[in-house]
C-alpha cells in the first residue's frame, strides 16, 4: 500500500468521508518506504535512461509488486488509488500508467490532488504551468524529478501541471462520475495486469 507523500494513513472513503487505515511497522509501504518513494519508481521511463537504470527500475518494481502482493491492505489501497487519489509511484503493485488504464476501463475520472502544501514542498509559491511546460519542452528526455528539483516542487506537481496542459488541448467528452466497488476495481486490475492470481479482493 502506498500513501500520498507525508499525508499519514488517512484515505478518502465514499462520499468524501475520511477513512483511517491503521498501519503498523510491518506494512510493506511503511517498512520499506525508501523503496516505494524511490524516484526511479515515481518518474516515467526516459529515453536517456541507461541500461543500468532500466535494470535497477525493473528490480525495484519487481520487489515493490512482490511486497504489495502480500499486503492485507492491497485491495483497499488500489481501490482508493483508482477511485479517489491520483498519486505517483507504485500503489498496490500497480504503476501510475496501469492505474490510468484501470480508470479508463471503469470509466472513472478523478482530479489530480495537490499534495505539496501537505508535504511542505512549496512555501506559498504558486507554480507557473507555462514554466513547467517550457522546461519539459526544452528537456523532453530529462526525468520529471529533475524539473521538480529545479522548481522546488514535487514530481506529482509537475505531472499534474503537464496533464492539465494536455487536457486543455484535447477535446473532452462529458464524463459520468462513477464510484466502482472494490470488486470491480480488482476485476479491472486483473484484466489490465493480465494476472488475476496476484490481485486479492
């Protein structure tokens, strides 16, 4: 189970109610926080990534997926990440791209969450979307973590602004907001991942 950075074990439940999941030191994302918060797992692959970095990313991903598979909170964590929170990195053994596929399969659309104020990343500074776009256009192969470090914000902030910019240029159909059940999320995840054995409802 992965959490939004520094937000604590509070997850949003149905209807916007706050649900607290009691975590202990044995929960994989808590016990191995350094693994789940590794920038290689939060950034997407880049063309400039070396073979060693690709191998390291694959090893980290394999370890994170394995740890998530044994977590008793996997189903709840994935449901929250698909239905309520748009977060970076590995969550319940899935990548950000896989969760996007699961949302598309379920017809779910969520707004990105700005975690920077909670994480204390920005000190009241508003980030200019055009500046983030300009930096990305000037350095298309640079990891998003480098842009985030340069601006003093989180990777999630960079991704959120890039998604907003892309959404402005794409025609948007009216999206009906659905709240799929945990079983529906897990079934969609099994379809996307192609391995129902790893997904426990």
